[in-house]
């Protein structure tokens, strides 16, 4: 069953609860029939079959019809994730906004039960906007104050000045879950909780063993961002804080037939801080398809990581690239 709410593409509440005055409510018994409207001026709309019929229940071919306060128009429209247009009836809200109401048979409908709560149909409502001359289904009502989102990113991290040496960048993953708060149509605040694998690596030789020295700094944290949106892309910046879940050095020997021999682990709790209060993310986001964006983010480390006083400050910089899905 589709989700319920003004922010969703499908909504099973009565259409009258969304856009129309209480005085225009369809009678409750219409949920027991395929008709969205009662008979008005000899016509009514069958939202199960997507047709307009007359009082004899004969199909009427008509491109536009006013039934009470519902203005039905027959248009070509594009359903989400479909490239081919569909022709059918939409309810016109204004020149660029439309609703489509379909009645579907309830999953829990039991034809053997004869009571008022056993309705055969329920309403499925979808939203459409006219953009670039095409009527396209949109997932969210444009009046929504915000939405949730999830991230899946590739991240490349760099520990600058680690023990005065030079480490190669670590390539790993970044996950996040957050919510945006719409201030104006083009301005928003975003907050998110993330998990990130950071660190670096270098090669070493010890006792005739050659191996890889891996510095692991896995963190969780919070980000608060300001986003400025344009037609197909947006810029954002803000502040970010890390809390380290793991601070360790692993000396991994060379693999033999897929197995590593003689791995050594060393805690870095005395070398690296657990809490990194401030870093500055800068990013650019591009619209891909529907509610999926592609992001590029560079995070500038401000707070030092050194747990003990040092002449050279250790900082963490990262670069991210990945996908964002708006729920």
C-alpha cells in the first residue's frame, strides 16, 4: 500500500481533504462504487476505469468537463519512472497543477461481508505538474516544508601531517540519513547524521615482511547545512562534527593466496582525538532523475586531531561523490 501524506506521490485519503472545500465532499457511499462523483448534469466520472459516462452509463468522449467544482481534463501525462506518455483524465487545479484520482479495489475487501466498513474501493491520488510543456507526475506536493533523504557516497580521506609523515589517501564509504527544512522555494536548511570511514595508509618493511600500514579513523557525526537551489543544481555549505568510533593502526602483511599473515593492531587513542568539533563541508548537487541527486563534497578540516601537543597540526580532509535519494 502506498504511503499516506501530502508529501507522497500516492495518498489514500479522500480527495476532498486535500484541495477542496468541505462543501464539495463526495458522499461516503461512493467508496462502494467506482464513481468519484455523483451524477451531475447527466454525467459522472468513473475513476476505476478512467472514463466519463452519462446517466445511461454510456461512455462519453469529451476532453474537458466541469462536474461540480471538479474540472476534468483529458491530457497526455507522464507517470514517474516512465518515458512514454499516458492519456487520461486529470483534475485541473490551476494552469500548472493537476491531480489524478484512481479507485482501486482494496486489498482487504471481502465481497461476502455486508457492512458499511467493508468498502470495495479506495482512492489513490497522484500529483502532477506542468513543466517544459509536459505534465509530469511529482512525488511531493510543492507546498511540502521538507523531506527526509539518504546518502550513499564514495569518500576519499586524507590525514594531513600524520606523525610528520605522508600517508596515501583512504578510499571507502560514507552513509547518511537526514532531513531538509524548506525556508523558501530556493533556500533550505539540512541536517544529517552520518557514518564515515576515514584514514590513510602507507607501506612498511619489518623483519623481512613487507606490508601495508593502515590508519583507521571511523566516525559518526552531525552536519548542519545551508542549501541554495537553482533549476538543475544547488550549492551548499555548513558545519560538521565527528565522533571517532575506532582509532587504530593495523599492520597488514602481504596477502598469500588471498590470506593475510601476521596482522598487528595498535590503538591510537593516545595519538588521535575522539571528538573533532569543527570541519567545513562545501558541496554541489545535480538533479539526475526524479528524486535522485548526484553530489560532490569537499570537507575542510579545521579542528586538529592531535591528542597530544605537537608542532604540526594533524587535520582530516575528505572528498565525497555519490547519490542522494529524497524520500
